[in-house]
């Protein structure tokens, strides 16, 4: 008489679990690229990331330019004379009336941060030029004062102020207000 051995239940359970685990790993490996391709690429992520700029190396009276989100930005360290002149400007003398205090952060009037594109056709204006000592756009003749307010020319609006905040006395973060 032949006897049939009872199946080894523990071996069967192991094979069942191992097969299930290999199948789950396979499904995960196949799904990962499909899910990962839905994430934005590095350039897209970097284009909206706030940047920090150290103001320490910018001398009084100096203007620096940088790029944020593909757009040029001017940071101007204004002198006390420039600040006094811009604060004394009557709003009725401006094409796009806006006070100097509305264009800078309270207590930090020496720092002006504006987009560096002429509001007429997007040219890059030249700093410390023009009749008001601010910016002059050589393409069509628009002129801005040291607060970035349009004073003359075909441009009808002031240089926009990007969102920014002071991290400390010598650092700003552009991209957060």
C-alpha cells in the first residue's frame, strides 16, 4: 500500500507569500515611472522658487541686476539724497501716481527692488540716467526716477515691485512678501 504524504503547509504558505511579494514589487516597479512622470521638471520647480540675495556687498548708490523667474530685477541701494528727493516728489507730478513709501519696505527706504523691464515694450532701462537720475530706456525714451516711477515717455506705468521680504538687515528673499 502506498501512502501519500500530507502536503507541507508551511512551505506552501511561504511560496504563496513570496509570489505575492514579487508580484507587488513588480506592480510598484511598473507604476513608479508612470507616477513620477507627472511631477514637474527641475526648471519648472526652480522657476518659482524664492531666492535670497545678500545686500551686504551692494555699495550705497549702486544698482545690481539679477534674474528671478526668467525676469530681470534691479536692486538699488539708494543714497539719503535720492530718498529725500523721491519722498518730496508731489504725486500730481507723476504719470502713474504712487508714493515712494508704497514702493519700499517700511524702515528700509534705502533699498528699492523693481522689475528691470520698461513698462512700454519690455526693454532693459539704463541705471542712473535720464532727467530724474533713475533709469532711462534708450529704445523709446521712457524715463523713471530713483523710485522706479515713470516720469516721461511712452511707458505709462511704474516699474513693478516684485514680491520680496527682508530675512534680516542684509538679506532679502525675492518671491515672498
